C-alpha cells in the first residue's frame, strides 16, 4: 500500500549501513538521486497540485537559507540563545499583527497543524478537569474537521463526536448543540476546513461554547495566514478569530500560507488565563525543570528563522499580493474546469476547492489518468471529488492541470482509463 | 433479501475461520473493532465484532462501530462484494457507491480479511 496506506515495503539487497563513510560529494550525489525521484519543483513540472504550498521562488530561497542558518539551534534551550529568543518573540509579535490577535494573546510554536490541535484538546482537557471535574471527557466537532482531532482523541482516550454537516457542508450548529453533554470539554470549527475549503459559522459556535461553558477552538491551520489578507482584498469571509467572544484558542500553520519552512505551526490562546492550562513544566526527575514550548521537546530553530525571514521579506504588501494571486487562481480554475463535461467545481471560501465528478465516474480512474500525466492531486470521498489547493501559482500551472483533466475525463468515460492506471501509486 | 443472506453467510464464514484457521486467528489477534455493513436507505445492515480472537456477528447496526461501510443500494453492494476483482471495492468508493464512515484503515483491514 503506497499512496493510500503509508510507506511501501521495499526489499533491500545486502546491508545498507556502510562500514566506512562515503565522501561528502558521494553522499550529496546519492541524495540528488532521491531528490530526482520526487516531484517537488512546481516550476519545472508545472502540474503539481496539493503537494506543495510554496510557490514564491525568492521567498522559498530565503526561507531555505534562514532554515539552514539556524537548523542546528535547539529552540528547547532558547534561554541560552538570546538571538533565537529575540527572533522567536519577534515572529510571535508579527503573528499577532498579521492575524489581528489581541496584544495579550499568547502564541506558541508547534511542529504542525496536528500538534496545534493536540495542544488545544490537551488544554481543554486540563481546564475541564481542574474547573469542572470532568473525568470522562468528550469533544463535539463538525464532520469536516481535520482528522487529527480523532487521532489525538484516540491517544488521549477522549470520546469524539463528529456531527454530520448541514446541507451547505458547514457545521450544523443546532445538531452540535444537541450533542453537547455535561462531559463535553471542547467544541471546534474550521476556518476553513480542509475537505471543502469552507468556513464554519464561528460566531454561532462561539455563542454555543459560551452557552455551555466549553472550550472553543478554531482550526485556522489552513487559512490562518491567508484569511486576513483575503479579507483586506475585499473577500467576504465570516469572522473566525478572537473577535468572536467564545473563542479560547486558534491554530494557524506558518508552513502553509505563512510560507515558512516546514514544520512550523502555531497555537494562540486568547490570553494567559487560558494558556495556563497548557503549560506543563515537569520537574519530577533528577534533572529538575523541563519546560517546553509545546508538546515536543527538542525543536529546531530553523523553521522559526525561516518564518522570520519570509515575514520580513514579503511584508504586508507581499502577503497581500500572494493572497490576491490565490484568489485569481481560484477564479481561473472555476471558469476553466466548469467548461469540462462531467466535472464541476464546488464553490469554496478559501484555500482548497473540490472538483466533483458526475455520477458513475470513478474518482480513482480519473486520478490514475492525471497521475500518469504528472498532474497530482488529492482525493475527497464524500462526495467523490478531486481536491485542488488554491496556491498562488502561475496561469501555466492551472492551465496544464485543466488540460490534463479535460483529456482524462472522456477517456475514463470511454473505459480507456480505469483504476488500474492508478496502481503504481497504490 | 439476498444481501441479508450474503451478510449472514459472511458472518458465519468469519466465525468458522476464527475457530478453525490458525492463519485467520493470527490476523484477528489483539484486534478489537466493530465493523458495520449497511445500505444507505437503512434497509439492510449487519454488524461484525472482532474481540478476544473471536468473531461475533448479528443483523442490524451498532452504536460502537469503529467503521461503517455504507452502500448506496443492495444490488451494487452484492455485485462488488461478490466480485473477484480486488480493486472493485476501491472503484465503488471512487464512484460514490460505497462510503466509508469512521476508521479508513479498519475498512482496508476488513476488506483484506474477508477477501
């Protein structure tokens, strides 16, 4: 099982770990071979969808250089690294300014969206235990919320209730209201959700959280660093941040539309009052205090440096320009894809969009045909659809994908392309 | 009616395998999951429970399902379930004839053990 089930199992001949080390040149040559096997350069292939969120070449180079400069600094010991400490605090301040967070909000770096979501649940769990004596916690979320919620609930033995969406594919707030019990510790909404690129009604969910006195988390991992700029460009988006009274924490990935090196995300608490439930400074071992930024311990300062560099390099003007380009890309996809017989774009708010298939068309067959043309995209199953990531790419990238899709659909209909074409990636 | 019989027969086959096949018991060792197969109209459903190296099954759904395989209709379900082509189940998902609710890995595991 490959694309749909994790790592492929390979059989190796002989021993891989060498008795003697190789030269630096040889090692780099071998790494180049791996690099050539991947499809990572959006500008040379022109057809990649969904697999990269970096599409500004200069910013990418700056992020890479900054990452490399600070790669070996351990942000765990930031107190011993005054440069890293200052840089990290400056990034946190810039996050507050970019995302219009209150000055007394508390930002923490995490390794990615998943860790940010785990952090929100962990905080809610601790709060509910201390303040409400809830020992059998459960959370109530819309069906479209990121599956990392389910993952952490499994690890932490928390019951998760995924509530079916409304007809508009957004959170069904009334149904979530009914699902809340005395053991509910957290509710959440997406801004926007990964499957459909749609914002949940965060103000309504915030009011619900206040009514039941439960923790409210907004998952802005995907759109957090694009929404404020899209709004400034006149895009009509629902209010999704701390302007909504009931919201206690928000996650936003810097390595998506913040354009930093991976892995870097953030979780921000409304203020210290809520952050205190996350702080975990352990000292029950021989070496005394162990206080970490987030759940992980050792963390490279490289991605934080890359975030600092890209934020300074792009500035508000640069982020606005990239957000504008993403909106243009969305429009171009919408217009061109809707001309293809057998598929239809499902309108989204921001960041992702799904291309739904006519009844009877096999999604896997379509993907097979696209993959063979090096047009990579991700699937969505309810309903069967291709997912497009609305990155600020060139017209050429959009047009190449659309051309391939227009070529593949009739071939799938004619039975000349089937799920067998996808086998090399399964 | 035919689908109900097939689902019942599948339950008996899994139970027999758990009793008599060492190979099968290896596959369900340490497994604690509940799989439900149903049709979207609610006309037909069957539950398969894997626990303590045993398989239990009964008609109807379950509130404790770790994964539910929901078919658009019984006719399509039978056609795919009785097919020898391993990829037909994927194709059914790709066409929207089968919706997997819950743990996708559990669904893959289940389709593997019933193959």
